C-alpha cells in the first residue's frame, strides 16, 4: 500500500528530492482549488443573481449545492481512496472538477449552475481525502509529515482567504470568471499529477466494499447537510425540519449498526475510541464552523452597513491570509516542539480573542483599532489550528486507513461549517439583523448576537482541546512503551492491561489505557490502531 516515495532516502534523511516537492505541490494545488472554490463564489452572488434573474432562495443553493456534494460524500470518498487506489481516485476526481468548473462558467440558468456546483463539491469530496492520504502515506510520520501537512493545510487556508480577493477582482470583469478560473489551474495540476503522483495499489485485503454502509452513510450525510442548510428558511421547529433530522438520525443509527457487523466497514468505528482522534474531529468542526460564520457576518457588515465594495471587503481579509501563507513552513517545527494539543489550544485562544474583539464594531469603520487586530489574531489562529488538527487526526493511523480518517476529518469540517453557519444565520435573523426595513443600527445590533455565537463556538473548541493538554502532561511525566506487533500476547498483564493485544485487523498494537493511547498517537512514530 505504500508508494515508492514513502521509503525514499531523501525523506528519511530530512532532505526532499525535486520529485517529492513536485508531488507535494500538486496536492497543494488541488487543495488550494477546493478551498478557493468555497470562498470565491460568495462575493460574486449579487452579480449572478442580477444576470440570471435568481431569487434569494435559489441563489443560496449556489453555495449550498457545493457544500451538499462535498460534505455528503466525503466518507465515501475517503474509503474509495483506500480501496480503489489513491492516485486513481485523485486523478479522476480532479479531471471531473476541471470539467465542472468549465461548465459552471458557461451555463445560462440557475438550475444548471447549481448542478455544476454540486458536481464540483462531489469531486472535491474525493480529491480532498485522497490527497491528504497520499501525503500521510508518502511522508514518514514525525517531523517530515508534520512539515508536509503544515504546508498542505496552509495552502488550503490561503486558498480560502485568497478566494475572496480573487473574487472581488474577477467579479469586476464578470462573475463567470470566478467559475472559469479553477478549470485551467486544475488541468495544469492534472498534467503534473499524471507524472508525479506515486502509484498506489488497491486494498483487496478488506474483503469487500461495504455497499450497505456506503449507501446509508452517504444518504445520512447528504440528508443531514441538506436539513441544516434548509433549516433557517423552513424553520428549525417546523415539521419538515424535525422529520428530516429524525430521518438523518435513523440513517446514522443504521449506518453504525452496519459498520459494527461489516467485515469490511466503510468507517472502522474503533478509531473513534482514541481521545486525540475525537478531539481532532470535534475541534475541526468548531474551528471551520466558527470561521465560516464569522466570514459571513463580516462580509455582510462591510458591504451592507459600511458600503464597501467587493474588492475592499476582500482586501480587509487579506492580512489574515498573508499571515497564514508566511507561516507555512514554520508550523511543523512548532508542532514537533510543543505537540498538537498545546498548539491547537493556543490557536483556539487567539481565535476567541479575535472574535470577541470584533464585537466592538460600529457604523463608523474602525480598521486600525478593531478590524485589523481581529484579522491578525484570526490569521495567527488559523495558521496554528488547521495544520495541527490534520496532524493529530492522521498520526498513529495505519496506512490502509489514512483515506478513511481523512474523509472523517473533512466531513467534520464541512458538516461543522454548514451546521454552525445555519445556527448563526438563525440567530441573526431572530435578532433583526437580516435587513429588510430595519435601520442600520438595528441591523448592526442583530449582528452582535451572531458574533457572540461565533466566539462561543471557538470557546467550545478550546474546551474540547483542554483534556489533551492534561494527557500530554501526564505522558511527559511517564514512559510509554508500545510493543511491536510480534510481541508475545502472553507477556501482557491481563489485570493492568497496560499494553493492548494485537489488533487482528491491522496487526498493530492498540493502547487501551487512555493516557497511553493519546501519548503514543502524539509522541511516537509507531502506528497505533484502536480495536473495534
């Protein structure tokens, strides 16, 4: 399952060959495009509505259609990368992404544009976990992988930030350029990927493809994301919303039951017995959900209340993006020194302060006193949190399950973004911040509860991280030994269970002690897989 590049001497010695750099840059380009596409369409929406004569309800589906395809199919995309081959899945999905981008810029109706956005989200649901798993199986766990992941995730954060700036520039020409731009970039990345991405064999040892799990899991995610996106308009307490949530819950229960009994599960539920893994998944949802909601509020504030142009609004976010881009090669070393729990906690603390500071906004622009400091704090937080969450989620995971874990992480990100954005929008609407005939001051007063909710979400992410700090301190004060997979099971003390038995599925050691489990995942390059 490992590629030839995984065992390259350059990787082991700390020096990367030009081919290895090329592989990483191609994967970064695809991730940059995924993030770019999420944010770039936002500023162009008013122009799209005017040109295609779309209602507000139809217009929001240009954004939601992408989220629906992306968030709904990530679990399937991650497992497909493991089963069908990471290179094959990545290349096919990237080609589909380029084609959908081209069609999106040429269509002349709202439904066709929404359909193209859904297909782009679907393709991103396969490129994102495939690309991340290629990195985690190509670069050796430890400083080399941490460095690669910090560069990779920084490209994602930079793409998300730069999407606003590019959208502001391109929309001045035509909104169609915001749709067309990713197409040639994706085709160029595809051409290089064909030469550089290492071959990976299919995993035929799992005994099947778990079609019932794929159907129920994908249906559950699609319905959950759809319900969250539609809830603010339909009403959170409406019969339609409640029944949709109930149906999604039923599908999730069915999915869990199927996975527990399947010989080749789409998601091996045992990975969620790791405290560090659960904290990474929940932290990702809180991090991205809070930022997407913050960006939504700030964009409305700057354009609707301050009267700034799309380009001025985009430039206001630029300091955060620049700060993230400049820190790309540094975060891996920071994680090596301090560990992911400390770095994530520090980032979330900065995020809370940055969001709270923005509560001081008024109808008079206060760029130097409020907006710029907030953006710098949030940029520093993004630089610390996003790479560290990816490192924490993928450390200690067997190569055969990297795609699965990558799919889980990206699902947490997308579902968290959709859910918390919907919640924040509902709070703003209930507080009178949705505009209409309200005065500018009333709209501003309606934005403040939404900003408070954003800060609370970030605070929840900080609280989720704190148990990891305690476990890290406990691990630093003790010696944690992970036995090899050839250890004699009889040597394990059946009473204390300090060392777990060999996992029959992965042939790796499972750490039953919660402190030891987290410590091994954080500090040891050994592969640790938790038992089902």
